[in-house]
C-alpha cells in the first residue's frame, strides 16, 4: 500500500480549482456543470437508457473523481429520473470512481462551494468523505445512491475488482486531466480494464477526441463514435461495448469505428474460488442469529427488497451483542496487510453506517474517541514507528504524547497513546432492537425468538427447507436463501466445514460512576478497556478465556477486571474497587485463528479437498470452488464485531445480489469460509 498524496491546488478568481501537478483545470472554465451534462450524461445517453433499463441498479464507473462534480450531477439527474418515473424497474445508482490524488476535505469543500444547486448531494458527500487510505471506500449517500471511491492509481486499483465474469459497469465516464497533461493514465492497460469490467451494451464517453484514445478503446473492444465537442472543442468520442451485429447507428454520429477484437476473452480476471452467483430473483431470506451480524445483515438485504424471517435461539440481542458498551475502533498494524485493510475500511464504514441509522431511529452511540495506551516499552517503540513510518492518516489514527492523552481522556493516563478520533462506543442491544423493530414496522421482517434451528436441507432448485424448534413445537418452511449469523455455534451447525472457529468467554464488570470516573471522556483501551459514563455505569473488562462456553458471571473474573484497571490506570487517581461493581455479564465471542472474520458462501470440505487436491503454495487459483448455493455465513467477528458487522453485511448482500463488491478480490478472498481448508491443502495437511 502506498501513502495517498493529496492534490495541490490553486483556485482562480472564479473559484475554479487548478492542479499544480498537471497544470490543468478540474472542469470547464465556461460551465463545468454544463460540460458534465453534455459530455458524460448525454454522451452515455443516460436519460434515454434509464427509463427502459431492465435491472434495478445502474452502475457508472469513472476514471477521475476530482472534485466529484460528475458524480453530483448524476445524483441530481438520477433523483429527477426517479421522481418522473415512479414505476421504473431501476431504483439504484451505483457510482464507482478512481482518484490517485484526492482533494483534502478542506479543498473539496472550497471546490464544491461553487455549485450551490448541488448542495443537497455535496453536503452528504463531504460529511462522509473518508480518510485518505488507498483502495476502496463505500459511501452510501442515500438508500438509492452508492459511491465506491477508489483512492490510488486506477491501473493498479481496477485490476483487483471482480467483474463477476459478465461485467459490472453499464457506463464509463473516461475523465481526468487531458492526455497531454496526464499521459500515465491514458494507456491501453486502462482501456483494457474498462472493457474487462464492462457489461454487454456498456457505453463510454470522454471529452477528448485524441486518436490514440479512440484507437485504444477500439482495440479493447469498444465500438467508437464521434460527436461534436463541448464549447470550443471540435469533437469528442463515445462508444459501446457490444457485438457488431447489435450496432445502433441512430443519432447524429459519424460511421462507427468497429471493435477489432472480443475483449472479454483476452482479459485476465483475478479468478478465485470464493464467490458463487445467486439467483437475483430470490427475494426471501432467513437469517439465523440475534446479534449485531444478524441485524446488519437484515438491514442490508431488506434495502435490496428481501422479505426476511429472523430466528433467534434466545431473545434478540443476547451473547456478546447484549453487552452495555462495546468499543468502536480499527485494528491497524504498522504495515499494510489484509488485516489492516479490512479493519480500516470496515471501521469507517461502520461509523458512517451508525451515524446514518441514528438519523432514522434512536439508540445509544457516542463517537467520543478511543485512546489505546502505549503502556510498555514495546508499545512505545511501535508508537514511535507510527509517528515516522505510518501510512495511516491523522483523521483515522494519531500518535499522541502523554500530555495530549491526558487532555483527551479527561483523566491523567500519563502514557503516550494511539488516538482514534472518530472512534467511540455503541450499546449494541439498543441498536439491534431499534433496527429490527423498524424493519418489522416496514413489513420487511418477521421476528421469531426462542426459535432454534434443528435441521436444514438444500432442495433441487437450490432453495432451503428449514426446521425450527420452539419449546415442544417444530415448524418448517422453504426459503430462497439462508444466512447463518450464529457465532461460535456455527461450528456445531456445520460439522463438515472446518472454519477454525474458537469460542472465547469474556466477562464485563459494570462499575458505578463517581466524581473521578465521571471525568473520563473517551474509551480507554489497554489490555482491557474502560468506557465513559452511560446511565451512571462504566464497562470495565474484559476477561479472555478460550474454549469456555459457560456464561455464568464469575467473582474471580470481576476481581481480574478490577486488578487490570488498577495495573494500567492507577495513575489516574481513580479508586478502582470490587465494591464499585454493580453487576457483571459474561458472553461468548467467536474468533478465528487468523483474526479475520468469516463472510461468504458455505462449502463442503470434502468437495473442496477433492477439487483442489493438487493445489500448491503460491499457485494461482483459476476456477470457482464448489459451494452450497444460497447458504451464507457471517461468523468469527471476535472482539471487533461492532466495527466489522456493517461492512460484512454489505459484502454478503452485494454477493447475493451480484452487485459490485465493496472490497477488492484479495481482501474478499481472505474473508471466505473455505480459506482455512485451502491453506491446509497448500500445506499438505488435509
């Protein structure tokens, strides 16, 4: 991973941003909004294609995000389209964009201030603008508009996106600084990636008519047309990715330049044995589980039109999701790896998600910040490395000295620390209850508590027959797809699948507040954690006992929680004492051996072992693995489930509905349930 460098700008007298690096403007001096409308919206014939579009999601991809003007203009046009076409099949705009040199948030605000008519869309974009970390960032601006913002070189980023074999993009905006100013982007490799990701009938449009661009797109597989350019420009080009016999020669265009080769067969896809296609007509889902993973999955599927039955073995929001306060912060390491990539993106997605949900219903949530103490020499050494070598921006993680940590905490921790300024805490029970009740009120979900899954069988049409037990009553029915959000019990429900799941008992002690404790302003993490006051109580914990599933509170673990707070926070002057404990709660978390959660299709281990018996270490996997269709798993969330569940749910729902995925293939692959079996095969342990 490379550290992202922000764009260096000058603003002219009219407020138009100009790139210092490329010595070029971000949009037309005449009228940037009119240029976007003419070149990209009209050039891709969006207004005429949308009313007859046969899918529910239209995907646009763009090669230069810049100030976001193209995106915001499309948002405005799409919302107008929805208002004018109430019965349309198309109901969602999905915009994928790439930017190597993103604007800082401050520069973005200044640049978009020029377009007051777009404030309805620019304000939520600015509010959700992510930390500038390389790779994809999914922003759900509304329930009808999704933005995937890829930071980094488009040639590096695009090749790691799954094209789902048939393509994912309906229209390309080939934008960016002029080819003469930015030749590194305008390459055949880019045009080939555009074709690899294009669906049949995908269009493309660009402001330039440069001959090498037209020839490169033709070489990639597009059929190209000329069109009058915007303003003073004589010509521009647009094109379609289609079979020659399907050419549409209507409109005021010249004779089309025919595509020279069927590009799909000649592009290299990063194939992997992880993602099975689901039937997009499936619209009934059963979710088993009652925690944070189940609730967020219910929301992600419901907003895509699914009718959901939610079955909880106990009451809703039990196990680890029944704790009073859980910390929200990412797991970041000095060097970029799959672990840091997932948790950085998952954490920021979760914080955006909870803020949006908070606008719809009430639950206990506070983005008060999180301090992770560097409480020994080794951690202080790593903290010093972070200050000089870190790839993580200050908006995500900061290294702070003792004095700053004291000020942030509100108590004297007297220790340097990592500070996560947008972190905080969540009461998961209040969120889960509110989320489920809203879905019930909307007619999207039925809740069944004290309902235990006792049998599930796949049918010939790949649907599932499920049996549930409630006391002495047994009920059964068919459903299109099943999602198991069952924590450590997933291993018992799926004994033929080795997913390396391990139960871990954790007990939290609830401390009565006092004058000193009440001064705490942030979540404090050391070997355990301590939360700020909520309802006159603080959460102190937690114990960590592997392979224990007993949930009875233990006086011994209460004492350990108190001793742990004394060990790391005695300098605060807080008088930690066993007598402060008002109550305790023990629950079981589910963790994996590689510390990454599980999200994806179920599989049959024997089939995987046979299919990949000859797989060797380092070998690329070029075929899909056998999976149990329409059976999905989210598990192994460990101690960071509140931060990871919303993105895991989004990944799963996007997989089910054959949408663009919110993460790239290498990271998605590391979350799949069958990854442990494949690793064993490579090590010859199967």
